[in-house]
C-alpha cells in the first residue's frame, strides 16, 4: 500500500514528505523570538501611552475643577461631558499627528534652533505620538507562510555559502517581486541579513556573528538530516 502511494506521487510529479525541503526549527524559533519581543515592546509602549493619557486627564480635570471652584465655590462642578470631550480631543490630536506624518512637509536638514511654536507643538503632541508609536512597533511583527519561510531559508543558505549576494541576483531565488520584497524586509527586521553598498551593487550579508552562527547551525542540521 505504501509503495502504491509512492508510485502515485511519482507519477503525479509530487515529492514525498521526506523529500520535501524542510524549514529548520531554528529559523522559526528566531522569528518567534523576534515577534515576542515586538509584542512586549508594543505592550510597554501602550501602557506608557495610556499612563500619560490618564495623567493628562487628571491634570485637566483638576485645573477645570479649580477654576470652577474659584467661580462657584462649594457648588463647583466639572462639565458632565468632560470625558467625552477629552476622548474626542485625543482622537483628533492623534488624527492630526497621523496626517502630518504622511502628508505634511518633511525636513531632511537638521536645524540648530526651532521656533517657540514648534516647541509648544512638540509638548502638546507628545502623548499622541507615543500612542501612534504603538502601531509603528507592531508593524515590525513578521509572519511568513511556509512557502515564504522556505524561500527565505534558501536565500540564507546562499548568503552563508557565498558570504555576500548581490540584490540584483536575488530574483533568481525569489522570482515574485512582492514575495521577494516581503522576505527581504522580514530578514532585515529580524536582524538576520543586512544591506550594504558595494562598488558595483547593493549586496546582502549576514548581519552579525549571531546570525552567522544561527545559519551555520541550520546548515549542519540540514546536512545531517539529508545524509541520513
């Protein structure tokens, strides 16, 4: 029965499970560790942003209560719509910051002095920027499907063997442009490869000794598994 299944697979051009190129567990573990780190940083940033929003809420509430008590005495009260107005204002400020980041003018040259209005804007928009920073951190979360991981592993093998790989030759390993961009971005974000400018072209190299040891360990695992 087993021989018959193997014969059907061979006739249909489908490789058996043992013959399929595997993905070393170390590579998946590396991505998982990176994603756990990203989630931890995002939660820490979220907790910090919520803490600053709560502090700002309390300060504004206390100031309004103080102003109201100076005018109304013991009958002083904060407007009943204070919470709704605060939340709407917070959302508006976050929207303005997001709009400014994507549409506003970008200054590439550093300046020695900034106008007073910009200093005031930096203080007012500090908490909204911290809030949006949470999403920036989460954008570093990387999830690659099995096919993407297999192609990433093949590219890592090539970089390990050749020491450096020209970016213009990567389409030989990953023909699809979208898939290639996603894999290259992921490998850089998880700190396995780095991009360098050579005299002729941009090249990919393993980022550091930690990445090199990881790939060498994966190569030994792969070689040992295929020889058995």
